């Protein structure tokens, strides 16, 4: 079942998580970490979102971000 849409308040920080299915790995090597950060930076610029902090682990990711629109 899909989750309900989240309420986004512009400028308010949000904790965002991303996890692999059944806790499987989503990052396999050092190059994957760099690629993830490059793609995250690109997506943040396009969506007018500021990423304040992040924690990348092999099977999941934590982000603190603020959307401005």
C-alpha cells in the first residue's frame, strides 16, 4: 500500500530516508557514494531544496533537507 502524501512546509527541515528492499545494499563501492552525492546535488538544485546534512550507509541513506517551494 502506498504512503500518504507528506505535507511540505517551505523552509521547514525534513528527515528523509531511503532504504534498499529487504535492507539490501544500495551503495556497493566508493564510486557509488560519489555518484549518489552528484545526483543528489543535481536533484536538490532542480527542486529548490537545500540538503543540510546526510549520512550515506551501504543499505540506506539519511538526509536532512529544506524545500523552499
